[in-house]
C-alpha cells in the first residue's frame, strides 16, 4: 500500500491552512465522499438482494451458485472501489488473490469463491460502507455548504431583503415577525469571518471522514494480513536463497583462485625438489624452503576463508570477543561495547557479526574517519547494533550498494537497518534484529 499526493517540495506564498480549502486534494476527497453515497447504495442493494436470494434458495441446488454470484459481484465492486480510492484518495491497495478452484469447471470456482475469506470481506464492506457513506455525505455536504454560505454572506445578504420579509439570517424568530436578524454591517462581517473559519476547517473535516474510508478499503478490500505476511516471507526466502548462492560462489572462487592454486603450485615445486634431491641437494633445499612459504600462505588464506564463513571465536566466545577481533583489524581505532546478559540464537549471532564486520569494512574503505564505535545491546526481544564514525558521511542504501544488500539480508530475518549519514558526517548506522534466544 502507498499514498502519494505528488511532490510537496514546491514553495508556496500562502500557508497550508489557507491553501487547503481550494487545493486539489480537498476537492478529490470531497468528490470521493459525494460519489460514495450512490455507489454504496447500489452495492448495498445488490449485496442484500443477491445474498438474501441465495440464502433463501439454499433449500435447492440454485442457492449455492446464486450466493457465489453475489460474492463474485461484491468482488467486482471491490475492484471499482480500489480504483476509486487510488484515483481520488491516493490510496494504492494491492489486489487480493483471485478465487481459483483446484480443478477447472463451474463447481470448482463456486467452491473457491465461497471458501475465500476475501469474498466474505467484500460482502462485509458492502454492508458496512453504506451507512457510513450516508453519514459522511450528509455531514460533509452540510458543513461545506454552510461554511461557504456564511463566508459569502455579504454577497447574497441583500437577496433576503428583496425576496423575503427578512432583512437577514434570523438567529431568533417568535412567529410574529419579531426576532434577531444578522443585518447590520458589523453582524454581516462577523458572520463572514465565522464562515471563513468554517471554510478553513472543512478540508480537515473531510480528511477525517475519508480516513474511515481508507480504513475500510485497506481492511476489507485489500489482501489479508496473512496473505501479506506470506508474500513477505516468499520475498525474504528469495533473498536468502540468492545470498546463500552468492556466498557459495564467493567461497568457490576464493578456493579456486587462492588456496587451491597455491596448493597446485606447491605440489609441482615439491615434485621438482624430489627430482633434484639426488643431483643438487642445495637447490632441492631451496625449493623445499619456498614450498614451506607457500604452505604458510595457503594456510593463512584457508584460515581467512574459514573466518569469513563462520569464525571459531564467535562460536567459542560469543559476540564480544568476535567483534573485538574484527575491530582490531579495522584501519581506524574502534571501541567496542557489548552489553548482553545472554547469547542470542546462533543464526542471529552470525548475522550480527557479519553486519558489524561489513560496516567496519565500509568505514575502512570509504569513511575517512579518525575513530569509530560499536555498541551492542538487547531491548526486550530485539538485538540492537549501532556503528558510529566521524567520517565524511554520505552513506546510503542505494541500489547495488553494500548497504542495500545488507538491508535485504536483515529484512530476510525481520530485521531493520536505519542509516543516518548526512553529508560531512558523522555516520550512525543502527541495525535491529530479532533476539530468538
């Protein structure tokens, strides 16, 4: 769901309170309330008539398809209502899942419509929206007409004297011609000022009335919370699969281009040294010495690769020691403070470690900072991470950046990444993860 009323960056001479009564948003929302009454009446009559007919015919076979047709019609009206809300309220509600039977054919479709919670929520919308639309129509039209009539009272007050026996609007009449009328210049001016205040209030009243319409459309005509959650989980699963595949490719590449290449060269050097051992022992000793150096480099690369997969210090000693080790390898001084009474779930602990590790790598490469700090703490059932530096700032989760990938990884486990990095610094990045201890 998204709400968009266009760009608000343009400067205006008049303040918002004075512009609101004549802005396009007010007229769109007012038009929505005006259209709601006839549309809701038609939808209500259709829903009540068809549902009652279907319920009455349930004693026969015809009742079930008639009831299904009633629900299908309500779903069709729901498409109209979502389109109207999108056009006039700027409310973009996703389309709910269509009713599809497991097998083809009319009976399968009828069963799918009747079992769909979306269909019954559309029927509920048809029944609930009509009384609300009637109330909103009466209140908005009455308030709008009265406010503008009072505001423009100086322009039409003379018509009362010319066409009626009243010199102005009557605040009190006793039925014998006696009363209090708003007919003096001062009273006319005060009436106009009061009308002007009501005109200024009318957009906010209309906005408040359409808020209820937004609630009904989102709650009854959009996908259910369960459907939204399933969609999020499917998206998160795709991110996790893509991330795991990328990590496997990285490990394979590092093994192929690093340790594996060094071990192949080592085997060749040892083979040559073996051949020269009898003929030239000194040359063979030199080659063995070079091979020993290659073994050390290969072991270091394998150690670094294993640390990149899952560091042993994290498993053995937890986040405090693991993050201190990462901070010691950063190119700027880093202070680490971990305040945890227990250890979170291993998967969450691993994500927290790699999150801080990647953020510190970004500080080393891009921030030009003089110092940095890492704080880790627990808040209720959430694990909080915060990495700060005094660098040049300007960090952002733009598409394709490392922070964008980090945001996707955190999203996959219901985590959140908040970036505060104005140009010129400082930068504060806060990550929030579920505890799952």
